[in-house]
């Protein structure tokens, strides 16, 4: 199954210079947050692939203008073609506001999922906005990751962990993809396409701009 993951910055390649052929072969679109709701709605117009999302810390506008035709998977396990996808949006709390959580608050959210996790026998893909603690996160509080995500990965051993929040334009320390134990970690910043069936995330040519980082680079 071919998956397009997006986050944090609307892709001019998809929005400003859109051609329907650019979404051919995409089976599922996953947003890791902090994208304009009209952008997500726009993508649903030109593809039959489901568009699912979690909230980023800047997505308070979704309360008034939710992305039309899209499905929020926050705090649930969404199953598509037999693949179990767990969504946990938001960032570390650094000021008052929605979609921001302390470490303890995130753990409480996860604890409430106990029945879904038991019933579904875990999950295959973890989708979040924030990264995991010391796994491609930042040292400043706003971009610090959650230790609870590390615990989830270690306990349930998902095949993929998809996140946003740390823009690859911030610096070379933020990688496009990594690996933690048996879990492939992908930073969804702007856009990235991979085949779920592969053992390793295979970067695919997706109309990448000349300035885009090469697959496997740290920028």
C-alpha cells in the first residue's frame, strides 16, 4: 500500500502546481498536523484515497473549519485495509492552548485507549504530531518529544512511527527517517511517500523539487 504522509507546511508541488496525476497510485494520505484545513479538503477532491489526520498544536482552527471529507483519528485506532493506525496529535505543552499536553496528560490519553489496544491487539502505525523523546525531537520545550511514545513503541512494536512538528528546515539534526528497534520512523514534514509493504521505508520519486534533500540525508 502506497502512503503519502504530510505535515507542517503545505507543499507547493501539490497545492500551487497541482496535477491530478501526482496522486495516482496513492492509497492513503496521512496528515501529522499543522496544515491548513482547506489544504486537506483540497486533496480529498482529487483522490479516492482516504485522508486521515491528527491535530497539530496550531490546528485550533479545525474546531471552526474542519477539513471536509477527512477523518480525524486522534485518540483512536483507525483500521484501513487491515492496517491498524493509532492517532495521537498535539505537542508538548509550552503555553496555554488546545492540542498541547504535559507528559502526564499524554499518558492519560494513552491509558484511556486500553480497550482499543486490547481489542485490536496493538497497532501497525503510530501517527503523532510531536516526535518521541530524544528521537528526532528538539531540546527546547515546544519541540521536545514525549517519553510515552517511546513506551508505546517498545511495548507494541509497530512497523512505522510517523510524526511532524520538527521541520527539516530547522537544521541538519532533524532527519527524514530513522529506525528505533524494529520501528521505522518517518518525519512527515511537507510530504513523503513510502510503500507500507517494504521492510524499509522506500523513498519514491514524487515530483521532488531540486532543492529537496536526498533520500536518507539528515536535512
